[in-house]
């Protein structure tokens, strides 16, 4: 299956911008270290830093020239689903939260028996020198917490179990 090349970037739930992967290869962009870049675009200089990255959900918090922005990416399939009206909220049951990548647990922000809603932060996972806020993928109640602050986790390891 071919990877999509064109995305839609929605910035702060207000501005939608087309984003073509091929255009990124042509941009004057330099890495300034882990999670930091300098971009020259149409005579403007931008300093970009990644504060949070949720790769599976395609959601990112970026700081651009000191200003914080939430960026949501949609691939062509996401855009098509939205246009067809198929993206209506579907209630699904989630049994657990697994580590999306290897890393260290910075902190756990929930406790056993606590009710959480979709999008609530449940823990901080430190990976590749960045803190990643792991959020609840659905509404539920925490049944079991299998990790603690400072624990090392592997990709796919179950960290939190829901009732």
C-alpha cells in the first residue's frame, strides 16, 4: 500500500493548510537539535520546537517563534472519511493503554478507581529526550496501573488497564 503524500494540517482548530511531503523536501529547513528546527519560508524565519507528539493520533504541540500551536494532521483517507460524514463519534471500549514507543515513565497522573474521559492525560512517557503526554483513548475507569515513575517500558507494553 502506498503511503499518503498529501496531508491537511489544522492549526489551533482554526486554520487548515495543505501539507505535501514532497514540498517538505524542497524547504530550507535545518535541524537545531532534538525536536528543534529552523525554517526559512518566503523570506520569513521560523524557529520550531516540538513540545508534544502523538504520532498515532497525528496530534502535535509545536512552539513556533515562541508561540504555542496545536497541529492536527489528516491524511487523504481522514479527509475523505470526514467529507463522507463517516467520522461521527463512535463509542469504543478500550481495555488498556500500551506504550507507543520505548521510554521511561516520567509520572503517572491517574490512580486506580479513577474515572477518566477520552483525551485526559494519564501519564508522561519520556522518549528520545522528549516528554510525551499519553492521553486516555476513551472514557473508562482505571482498573490497574502496571508501571510507576522511573520505570522503563518497551513498545507495546501494557501500562494501564481499564475496567
